[in-house]
C-alpha cells in the first residue's frame, strides 16, 4: 500500500483538530473552515472514521438543505501512557486521547541508577496505573516520555546527558515500542513542557514564541519560535543547566564540572545555601 502524501496527512490532522477542539462538527463546517471540497472532505473523514478516531453522531437540525450528520472525536477509543523523568523522581500517568489525565502517580528514583533500572520501574508503574482504571495493553495508542537531559529527536536516544550515567545512546523508543506495541515519543522533559504550553487551549502564547525554564533538582529550558520547538544539535538547545556561570572551582556540579548554573541555582544548591544560612544565623 502506498504511503499517504504529506498533504493528505496534514489536512486530515487539521480536520481532526477542528473536530476535537469543537470548532466544527459536520462535513459542511469542515469544508467552510478549510476550503476543501466535498470529495476531499469525504475522503479524509472516511479515513479518520476507519482509523477509529471519529464516530458519527446525530443529524443536525435542517437549515433548509440536507441535514448534516455530526462528527465526534473518540477520546476514549484508546489510552496514552506518559511519564516525566527528573533527576530524583518521575511522574507517570494515563490520559485519554484528548490528553485528559485519568490517573497519575509520583515516585522517587535516582536517574543515575541507569536506564534498565529506572525504565523498569516506570514501566511497572504505568502497567499498574493502566490496570487500575480497567485498561489493558491493547488500549495503549501511544507512549510519551520526557527525559532530564538532551535527546536526539530523530533517534529518540539520550545524547551525552550530563547527569544520566549509562543513558547515552540508549534505545528508549525501541524498548518502549516493543513493550507496548504503540508509537513512542521521547524528548527532553522541558521541551515537552514547552510543547504542552503551546498546545494548551486558551494559552497566552499567541505567536508561539516561548522560553520555558524549569528549575528543580536540575535546570533546563524549552525554546520555541512560531510554534515550533528549537532543539538544536543533538537536542542540546535548552541545556542551560550546565552552562558555566561561575569561576569558583569549589562549586562542583553533579555532572562533574565546576561553575555550572545548576550547581549555583538548582534545587540542591538552594537547599545547600539555605542550610548554611540557617546554621550561621544569617537567616531566620
């Protein structure tokens, strides 16, 4: 079977987005919104119906012509497994196809324990969450994973992550794809936070230009321009936590280097400095 053209895929995705967002729910409305003719609309809607992403609803009241049957997005047709990994823990969850979180859990784990140990724990948690809402492996339509370091987006593999020993070039996508038999999206965790902000209905980011900075145990940033993420070479565009900001060789970062932004202003640094201030009496 021939692969669908880029134009067909993009226009079908546009129709799906209009229906999912509630901007249009009939074929005539889709045609008016996109400028596509009746034949093109029918072809794309049929493809989406066959894929299980849409279902037909009731007939709309007649406005003088033939009644148009409504179209609905099947948000409960499948489930998406998600996990955001940080330096010292992860949050795992299950969503419907609209991205609504159905269940979630936070667990502590040191990312430095390596991919085999950490991903095994994440997979176990995801399995428990899915079972807990009455789901099964066949319900999984996709998996999304955020990692606390640079990710080469084309291969979905960590690219020399500073605080993740043993993770470099690890086949994350291949592992999760084989386990869940579903498409897998892997990216830097802050890139995904930035992308989520851009995709959130009602977001104030009208032009799609955003610098999203996350400060936790580590520090990272997601950068977008005109609605598109800027990842840079090997996914390193937002890896600001390990940029040198101090000449003090006594400020040692967990990556092994000195003077990193993370070592000066990250979560561990704030706890260290706060403890020193409290012990010295310089802070109440």
